[in-house]
C-alpha cells in the first residue's frame, strides 16, 4: 500500500529530467540487457513509487542504475528512499575523513532520526570513549583546501544564509524551552532540505566550505537538543558527523565548539577523564583558530572535568586561565554561536566546578553572579537557580536552598528538557538529609509533582 509521498525519489527524478514514462522504458531496457526478471514497469508503477510504494529490490536497483547513468554520479536505492534497511549502528559514531562517507553517514542519521528508527542507535550503549577516535582523527588531519562540485543544482550564498537563519531560530527555541521543543522540526529540516544539498548540489569551493560549516552548526544544535533530552547516542552521532563536516569546511572554531560539546556530554555521563580530554582537544583547536572565547569555554569545561575527577588544584588553575582568556576576547571577532558564553555563563561553570570540588562558599558566590545573565536563556536560568540551591544545600543553608530551589521549580514547568528534570531530581536528593524539615518536605513533594508530570507538550510543525 502507498505510504507518505517519496520526496527523495521525486527530487532525484526531477533533477534527472526524465519523465515517468521515460524512466519506466529505461528500466525495462536495462532489465532486458542484464537479463533480469522484474515485474512489468510502466508510468503507473513510477507513479506508485512517487506516492510511497517501494519497488521490489531488483527493480529498485535498476532504477538507481538508470539515474546514476543519467546524472553522472552514484545514486543508490537508499538515496531514492527505496530501502528501509538501517545501516550499521556504528556508522553514525564513526568519524570519516572522506567527505562523501561523512555525508552518507550524516544523511543516513537524519533519515533514521526523522523516521524515528532510533533503535538503530538506542541499542548502542554510549560511553564517552566513543569520542576518542573521532577526536584524534580530527586533530591529526592535515589541512585541506575546500573542493568544488559540478553535479546537481547550483547553490550560492543565499542557501547558506537560509541554513544559518534556521540554525539561529532553533538555537533560540532550544535555549528558551529545552531540547524537546522543535527537535523533530530540526531533524525534518536536515533530512528534507540539508541532505539533498549535501548529496546533490553543485557549488564553488568557497560556497561548499560555507555550506558544510552551516550544516555542521545545525547538526550541533540538533545534537545539543538530543543531549538535553538524554538521547545520548543520537546526540553523539550528530556531534561526530558534524565534526567531520567541519574538517571539509576547514572550520577550526566550529570544530572546537563541537569538541567542547563532547566534553560537556562526557561530564554529564560521569566520565571526567574523557571530559578533560575533549576539553583539551577543544582548547588546541581554539588556540589554532585564534578564538579566546572558545579557549575560555574549553578551559572551563576542562576545569569541571578535573573537579569531577577529584583534582581541585587543576580545576582552579583552569578556571583562572578561563577568566584570563575571556578577559582578552574581542567579542566582535567571535562567531555568533558563541554569544551565549559570557561572564555570567563562565560564572555558572565556575560555580558547578567549585561545588563539585567541595568549595560551597565559592560555588554560592559564582552561582549568584551567574544569574546576571542575558535574556532568552530560560533553561539556563533554571539550571543556575538549581545550581545555587545545591550549593546552599552543600553549605547547610537549608532555608536559602529551599527558597532558591522553589524559584527554579516555578520556572521549570515551561521546559521540555530531561537535563532540567535530572538537575531537579539531584537537588531533591541532596536535600534528603534534611527531609524532616517541613519546608524541605514541601519542596521535595513539589519536585516530585514536577518530575511525575509529562514535559510541556510544545512542538512545531515540520519544516519543509
């Protein structure tokens, strides 16, 4: 029975310029030449494929061969949406130097994600060690010049700007409402709009580099959203494949930002050694890119890794270096995606690090400073309030902990964010030793109500 319209097949068929009748004849002729027995193929069969019915494997292979010859580039059954087979789960976590392989892995990830075939990654238990080989490959890759492409629809700076505008929109939504708000639309856009450009467009070297960078940045947003929802293996797939696209783009700064994201995820997963490794890799790239803001971010991430590993002296040294780096930064020279990393954000990372290093007084001081943050970061404000409450708890300041935690709960109900719920749960756990205090008991009941309620059902229509 027909399913949803097959937009992948329709796009490639339109690009080829072959009519439905013409394609059917070419398939029949090729079947006869290869002595392959296939069901009768005419224009109505092609119409059925366009409406979602899949041809038999032998026919699908012939269609792909016909379109390969016509377009002068490799077209697979998967490119045409004719196969529902999921590739090796490890493919999404494999770093590729070859841009064609990176694009294939990325677009397969988009397709599997948008079709919600997430079992292909859910079956893979993620540890932060998955980031080790991609990081080494990225750091040791020799510089290369961007390449041009001559096959497919010609794109220019307008298409690049469109991807960047979409990225800005979804990053804003993520910061305000959490990763569950709009993630399905991000994956739809990557699958429906970005994937055909990556696979089929033609461009100059400069436009190609800009487009690979733009898509990699959107993949970072998608990966961050998945991480916020605790879809850790899916998030890692986006980060790793996005990193491989930055190699093709020659975008060291974005590569550093993605490596810093890996460090954040490793710390969240409770793997401090890997968090330090990823942060140091991000710092190397930030120095090579000449980006002090990125360097400050990398040093702050490294500091948190050291604190989690029980190395407070190293953590303090990194925080001091991060403050110095941020103090030398010219914000006008920093990429737009670093707008969030300011003094308030560094204060939050410092508070988290100091709390985990056992310095509750220092954590309280920095957490209070972190609340002097920019507008539009609603999720971050809840994080910082919970962080301040946990530092008060660590210091034995129960009244302040409950008051601050209650402010966080009052704002958390608008968020669709698994990390938010995790941090609220952690605060309730830290307060457990004071459970006989009436105010604490009331707070923990309020927290349980929030945690037992489904996240806010906010969603956007698919972006087409």
